[in-house]
């Protein structure tokens, strides 16, 4: 009897641990694919990644896909979904939620707590550039994986005291296009050197100082020559004065707003 009771308790403990790893603190999973954009295998792999990063960083990383925003803006929907479904670690309810709506092809990232610190406005723009091609091309799994991995990187960077921001963005990845451009530039320079050497070896033609040195003597004779001034045109334009109000230095940090529940959120979004 005791062995059976122990077995039941052990099974319940294992189930509880599994349930916790699959769901955020409020009971909702960190992946909600209501628009059914992912295959079962992709959804399982993505959820595992979201859970691993969330638990290690103590910040909920969430992906939500829907077919409709139900009359709300993408920002309102993302904020409300985060607030109403118990996402977020600790007193600050730290987290980052990525929303996709297929109705108008909207996307929005809502940040809360430490997520606001980790994902600045400039950092969010950089992040969106990394996943936008995947999103527009319909490779949603790659877009979500890119988002999750960047969130992991951003949180780790923020812990150093210098979050990725306008003057501190991640280094650009290796770009094959720039490699090709560089190779073409080097080839062009080499071709100039080679043609210069070949030109220097020409002995039959030499550069002359005066224009009439190129004329064969006796082949051309001018009977009359004169210099005639026709006209002069001078155009003056006023130099525009510099307006100091038009000069703006890069702004850093995260802009925030208040959701319908009164919580503070950062983030941003757009169309794909």
C-alpha cells in the first residue's frame, strides 16, 4: 500500500514539474498558436526553447499567434494578453511577448518589467530587422526562433549594465553581399594597376605639353585668330542657415505606455 502511494505521489510530482516547464506562471503556455502557423514538431521545439530561455533568464519569453485582433490595436491586444494571462516573473512581471495577427498581418512585441530594460527602442528595431524577412516570407518558425534567441542575448547583455541601445547595438553578422562587393573592388584596383603598367610600356606615343605638339608640322595653318568674349553668367544663392532645432542626437532607452489594466509596457510593432 505504501509503495503504491509513493508511486502515485512520484507520478504527480513528475507531472507537476512537466506542467510547470510547459506553462508560464499564470497557467498559459509560452507558445499560443491559435492561428496554426506551426507544425506540431516545430511548435514542440519552439516551446522547449521558450521554456528553457524563460526559466534560465527568469523572464517570460512568449509567442502568440491569432487570426484576429478582435477590434483592438496590435499593441492593445499584446498588452492585454500578457496582463490577463499571468505572464511575467517576479514582482515586476518580467517578460517579452511577440504577437502575430494574420487578419491585417500585424506584429507587435510587448515588453514588461525587466523586458523593458533589456529591449530598448533601438534594440527592438534591430531585432525586427533580423526576423522580418522570415516573417514576410512565411517562415514563421525561423522568425520565432530568431526572436527567442535575440531575447536571450538581449537579456544577457542588459545584465552587464549596458543594454543594447542606439550606440551599443550587436555587431552586424557576416554578409556575403559585402564580401562580393569588396572582392569586386579589389579586382577593379588590380585591373587599374595592370593597365597602368601596360600604358607605361607604350613607347610610340608620349604625352605632350602643348596642344599643337600633337599636330604634324606644316599640316595646319591659321590665317586669322582672335579671342572673343561672349558673355558672363553669375548665379548667387543664399547659403541656408543651420537650424539647431533640426539637429537631433540619437535617443536611447525604451519608450513606455500604460495598458488598459494599468500596467507599464514597452515595445513596438508594425506590418509584415
